[in-house]
C-alpha cells in the first residue's frame, strides 16, 4: 500500500469511502471524507434554498386542498380521531384505542382554536408536508447528489396521494415528520461508517422511530428488522484499543463482524421512547399494551368473512360492499362471519377479537389464503384515500367542487401510483453506490407489505412511498449502474407481480371515477 502523510486521503473505487490513517488511528482503516457523502453529479451540493421552489409549489398545492376541505366533517377514522382529540381536551383523559400522538395534537389544537381546531391543524399539516419533503430530498441527495435531491423534491411535492393527507384528518402527516428523519439518520449512519459517524446517530434514529410508533402503532414492526439492518449495514472490524471516555464511544460504535452495540442502542432507544406510554397503559388497562389496541379493529375487518376495504367500501349499496368482479372471484365463497365482542374494556376486546380472528383463519385456511391475496391487492391498488375523501365528503369547496376538476384530479392521482412504484423498482435495481438505501428500502417494504397479512388498504403503504420516490429520483438523475443478474431477475418478477396485483383494481377504479364524474 502506498504510504500517505497524516490526514492524507485516497478515494476508493466507490468514491464515497477513503483509505488512509490519521494520527494514532490504526493504518488502513476505512474512513469517510465527509465532503464525499453525496456522489458527484457535476454540480454543487444541494442547499435548502434549492428546495424553495419545488416544496413551495408543493405547499401551494396542499394549501389548495386544505382550502377545499376547510369546514368539512370527516368520516370514519377522521371523525374518530377528532372525537378522541376533543374528548382528551374536554375531559383531560385519553380512553381511545389508537396511538396517542395525533389525538394529543388534536387535543392541543382544540384547546387553542375550539371548533376551528380541525381547520387549523390542516394548515399546520401543510408545513408538516414541507418538512417531510425536505428529508425526502436530503435522502436522495445523500446517494445521488443535487440533481437527485431536486428531482425527489419535485416528485414529493406533486405526488397527489401523499399531498392529499394535508387536507385529511389522518395521522400520516405527523407520522412522516418523525419517520423520514429517522430513516435519514440510519442511512447517514451507514454512509459515514460506524467508526467515523458520531455515536448519537443510532439513538437519535431510534428515538424518532419511537415517536413515529406513538403516531402509528404498526411502526413497531420496523424496530427489530431495522436493528438487524444496523448490525449488518455497519458491520466490520475495529481493532484499535481505546481508554477513558473513548472506550464508551468504541463500544457504542461496535466491534467485530456485526455492529451489535449500535443495533442494540438503536432498538433500546426506540423502546425507551415508547415505554412511558406502555407504563401508562399498564396502569390504565391492567395489562401489557405496548402502544395501542387498534389491531383488534384490523382483526375484525381483516380476519373475517366480509370484506371492508375503506378505499372502496362505499361504492356499493352498503359499507360492507367491496365491489370488483375479479376480487370476488379470488375470494370465492365466503364462510359464516364472526361478530366483534361487545366488551367495555378495549384491551379485553382486543384480545378476544384477535383470538376469534385467528380461530376463523385456522377454521378456513383456503378462504384465508385467498383473502390475503385480496388484501395485498387492496394495499397495492392505484386508489388512494384522497380519492375516497373526494367521493364521501360533503361540502367540498373551490377548487375541487366541480365534477370535472375532481375527476381529473383523481385520474392524475391514480396514474401517479404505478408511475412512482415502477420508477422506484427500477431505481432500486439500477441505483449506483446505494447499497444501504437499497437494503433499508427492501427491509421497510417487506415489513410494510407484511401488514397485508392482517388487513390491506392504501394508507398502509405510506411509510415506503417516499423511499420509492427517492429511488425513482436516483434513476431519473442518471445515478445508475448495470445491475447484476439476480437483481434483474428480481426486478422482472416483482414488476409482473405488481402489475398483476393492479388488474383486480380496474373495476373499483372505474366505479370510483364514475362516482366523481356524476357528483
């Protein structure tokens, strides 16, 4: 190896990590030139000022949706969130079965704005979306440079299925404010390397993921897979001896082939963030409830004979109708349904309903398997919750109060879903120098899709859609390489599977567009 003076750095083949030694550090150790965090694309690094135009236009788009929905009353989960928040503000106690942070935010706004709390929160959700867009762009910049960051910002700004949540009273806007910075910190941690990176990156990512879980209960399923990801993404050997205060830092960064200590610190911090609410639940419910008991609702509608997919449930004659000839053929004959338990204690009801749902699945394995295919179809559908809200919300104002505008909006929103998913798949396959992003995106996507084993609807895929936007931006920015054979095979397989999953949604999409056109 060619010797270098202290602090000299020689880029390796990736252009991201460098080989060299500094002072008393062990020679030959891999370090990171922090100026090389983003691959060079022939332009200056991304600055926050670069994002003013795309995210400003995204904010205007969302504000237009907010103006259209101001004064309207939500239905279903939206109405339930508002009741929970108002009740918390009025009575000073929370008795709901959902994760607490979004109801608490509604409660706070209820105390400030009274009956105008929902509309005030909608306006704040516009700023939440800008915040989430910044982190989406920064993740793309980390792996693809300024051009990729700008493309990701524009894609996020104009992606209507996500933009719609600014006007809706769902927890997704708040969730992304915690989740995307957590993903950024994990990727930055892996990008810098466990020796060069500050030890606080992992715990910070864990804390943010814990807050995301307190906003959406299902986020807990990400914790252990992300711990495994940290252990592998930061793997390597660290042989130098440290003393004094540096000893803790060496332990925090981990030693040996797997980064066990960083993974444990990340996971422990996530669980410690959730723990105060878990302790509260133990006192309130007299049992172990990590965050919430919303899984009982999913078991009632997911592990049962009838099919409630809230994206399309109201297209038929009653709320239990989920139209679509091909969907019905896949499900086949329905066994006798079971009824939810009428128990006042929601924790007791949760246990009983989950048990009844599992018993139903065991008793009807063939139907259960077929219905899981339908749940996957429902999660992957080009429909989205903003389209549902356009159909069922009364009193929508300008600029969405005409049938023509609503239908055009819906058509664009429907087309954007397959465009972003397919671009993201191509980006995942072809992205250059994006190993940590590729593996983390795959991990989070598998976790997200696994939720379809319980129940499937388009809201559940929200966590990974910004990552598909990032991967698509890398592809469009030209950060590509010739993929190995196994990735090509995987791309072809997934593309065929996803396109097939969209076919059963054609009927419901046509029905939804027809409803909007006639409205």
